């Protein structure tokens, strides 16, 4: 999943992997199998001992059993690591300041826009991974659409938008975004832009929500509701 997140962040530069997991590239199957077997045997003995306690409920027993054979627990034993470090690529207006940061560092040191791109890369990587259920993970015919409500509040700078849309293109995701921001850096990222406007109806106190200057829409249906603060 992480290796599929390689995109071009800066023009003329090598592609960067947006997220990295500190997982061994090779695992000794004999050692891993022995570690998993030992973990299950140990957990089973503890579970049997707890079942002899009348105060333990069935729900507690079930939770304990799920923890023993849970994928997270067994993965730790398989790779021989109790925790997996996650690194994210920090995008910066100055390429010299860009680089990998731990997940914890991105939450503290990254700006709102930089964190948004990190989350965006993770979400699209997960979407791409789950598409494996419907075909090959590298199937070029697979497409997705992502609808975002006002994503450009903190991400209207070109150095953030370019890698963001490069990530979407890389994962073959169509971006459908609702926003009131009309900066050229944002508008130029889209092939189709539809402008919604509110018009006063003649001889009426009612207003009409519609669109203008766009030949791609033949018919549109809109509904606007004024919320009361009372």
C-alpha cells in the first residue's frame, strides 16, 4: 500500500513515497511461525485459566480471545516488532526543507495544509488498497470519485495543490469539490468549474439558486435552506 503512494511532488525531481511503514522487507518464515505459535499457545493457556474464574463474563472472554488471535497482535509477532513506525513526506514551499517526518511529528510541526495533504495521501492509498477486492490493485481500469466539501480553506497555495492533485491523478481518483474559493491556483486544477449563484426572482421575495456560464450542465436541481439561529 505504501509503495503505491509514489508521486511527483516537485517538477523535475524523483517521485516520493508519500507514506512509509517501518516493516521488514524479508521475514524468516520459520522464526515467524514459531513466534506466532508460541503467542497463540501462551494466550490459550491464559484464556483457559480465566475461564475457570466464575466472575469473568462471556463478553470478557470473547474480547480476550479476539485479542489473542487478532491480526494486529499476530502481525507484531510475524515481523518481530511491537510497533510499526509510520513516516509521512512533508511538503514544503522550499524543496530543501521537504522530507520525511514521523507521524507524531507531522501532527505537531506540519501546517494545516501540510497535514491535509498527508491525510489525503493516506486516505487515497487506503482507497487504492481496498480496490484490490474488485480486481488487481494495479488495474488501470479501476476508477474512484471523491467528493470533498470545501477542502481549500487551508490548501489554496500552489505548492500544496500541485502534489495534492498529482496524488489524485496517480490513484485515478476524480475530484468533485464544493468551495467558495475562486483563486486561480484552485480553479486551474479543474477541467470543469461550475459556478452556483443566487438570483432574485422578479416580483418576488424568493431567491433562486442556479448556475451560470457553463455549457456542461443541461439541467440542474438545487435546494437551499436558510437555517434559523433561534
